[in-house]
C-alpha cells in the first residue's frame, strides 16, 4: 500500500475507533466493538505493514518526511499490538461497565465506586470501597490485564525488537533511561520536603497524617470537598467560557467542540477528550463529581479540546492526529493549573483564599509527581522482568516508598498504561512548567486574561503535534526539559 493511501485509511480508522471509545466511555452504549473496527482496517496493522514502515522510517533521519514516517511507524506498531489485544480490551471494558461490587450489603457499579470513594466523607466506608474495588480487580480484571501485557511483550520481540521497552523507545523516540535518571533525581530532591508539604493538608482534608494514611484516603484528599463551596456547580461551565473569552476564544462559536457533562450510570469515572475528527469533531466528556474536582478536570480536558479543536486542518494527518502526546498533555496541565492561580480564583469565582487553595494544589501536585516518578521506575522494572509473577511486590514497594503510604498490590497491572504513557505525563508536567513561566513573563501574571496570550496559544495549537515536547520547548524558549524546574516551581 502506498503511503498516501495508508495515511487516508489510518485517519478513517482513528475516527471510527475514537468514536466508539467516546460512545462507550461516555455511557452511551454498553459495548466497545473494537473487533468490528479493526476488522475493517486489518491491512493497516499487518506484520508486512509494520516492517515496511520501519524500513522507511530508518531510511531518512531528518526533516518533515522522516518525522511523518516515524509517527506512522508508531501508529502502525500501536495498531498491531492493539489488534492483537482488542478482544481482551473489549472484554475489560465490558466487565468494567457491568461489574458490581458490594459494600455494607449494597451493590454499586465498579466504575461508579471510584466516584463514590472520592466523595465519601466516612473514612471507614472509603476503606471498604477500596477493598472491594481491589478485590474485583484481582479476581475479575487482573487476569485480563496480565494477558494484555504478556501479549504486548511477546509481540515486541516477535517484531524484531529485543524488548517491549526497546520498541517503545525506538518508535516514540524516548530516552527512558535519561528520563528515569531525572525522575529519580526529583524523588531525591523532594524527599525531605515531602512530609512537611503534605502533612498540614492531609490533616486538614482527611484528619489523618502520613503515618496513618491509607491508599483509600487519597481520592478524598485529592477531591478536597471542603473547598467545594468556593467552586459552585452553576459557575463551572461559565467560568470556562469566561476564561476562554479572556483569551479571545468564543467557546460558543466553536461548532466543532461538544461538551458532554450529563451524568450516566455507566459513564467512565475518568474525564476525557475524544478527538473524533481533528479538528472538526472534538468531544469533552466529564462525569460530574462536584466541586473543585470538576473544575480541575473540566479545565484539564478543555486544554486538550482547545488544542485539538484549533489544529490547522491543512496539516498532514500525522501532525493533526499523531505525534508526542506530551504536547497535548502539557496544554491540559496549563489549563487545569488555573484552578490554583489566586488571581484567576479572585477574577472568576470571587474566591480570595488563594493561599489556601495554592497550599492544597502544591501538595496535590507533589503527590502526583512523586507517584508518577515511582510509576516510571516500576514500569521500567516491569517491562524488563522475565515474569510478571513477582511484580506486585515491586509495585507496592515503589509506590509506597515514594508516597510514604502502604500501597495495595492488587492494581499492579491495572495501573499500567500502554506505551509507557507515564513518560508522556512526566514530560508534559515539565513542559507545562516551562510554558507557564514563559506566558507569565511575556504576558504578565494574568496571562489567561490577555487576548494576545490566546493568539500565541492558538499559534501553538495550530501546529498539532508536529514537534515533540523537547522541540516545542526549544523553539519556544531555547530551554531543555528540566525536572529541576518543577521542584523550583513547587518551592522546594
């Protein structure tokens, strides 16, 4: 198949696949018919297609054509693995949507339980929900996660790479060893400050300090329900609309953007953006939880949505739909960090306890960064292990040491995203830190109220993901991604 035909069919496949993901995880349909989607595009993900694209990607190392070939190779490899694990993924989605757990004699949907745990004020009941969800993962979902990961490992070797990690490093142009050194350095640099940063906020929100905290308490801590009064539901979407307006962006004049905020029983507990057709059809899906958490999540997904919705439609498929997702995640973090900006809080919510919100956001971000740094170290170990049999202990140890919490073993495979996506989150946090500092320096502390800043962002969004995170930052400021900047941003 010639490459132009491949590109056309690849975009059609992504459109169908993303639409099905949107409809299932938005709670609009029970099934996730991955098999039917893949069946119509099997020629994209044959071994021959992967090998042909791998040869083509190795032929040129510089310029746009070389970049587009590498992005196509990454797409083909992901599709090859996705095709092989589609039945497992579909069964996982079906079980998650239909699975029920039982707590105190009451049945609750597995997905709904995650939201219930984040909104449950009673600490004992939070623990019961956690235990029941973990048991469901171990008994019903764990074997499917294992099958998916073992299949990915076997196929990477079958395609000619020495390991799954080597394959991802090659096709995604990631130096995971270098990133691991940076994140290990971040863990070391923030270790001493972690307890003193976390303790006051943990006691305020949960009533327990680090010594007594359980993993079950973390969603409630992150949720920070005590702050909800300052984040009324009726101002949620209007605050987004007003913020975008300050940047010179009219949300209501974007017919390509759809906000899906209706509650549904089988809606995924994780908000998401579904770019079905970039930039022409983009969905922002939010499962309402309430309060500050809805604001953070809505603004995060709005960052993705505005990025995808403002991509130049004339760009090649690879730059509109593929590339380094660290870039779109950075735009998402840029927007959700507004919810901790004292100036933004005062301007849009008449909230004048910016220092209190900032203290919680600082603790929350430190927890996330240390968790994901530990997750990267764990996943590097996981994907190098000859067997998955003993990795539950490594998972609990890595996460527990980083967060000073006894961490459950049951989610050691459920807590792993394909393709080392953990690395893309980490790189995105670093990129966002640099990008936010650049916007503040260029447009002032209230950059979010400057149409010129909006124009600068739209110029970046228009590029899609032509550049990776390192290239984008280099072009923007001349700097390099640096995790030391994140420690500095946290005041550590």
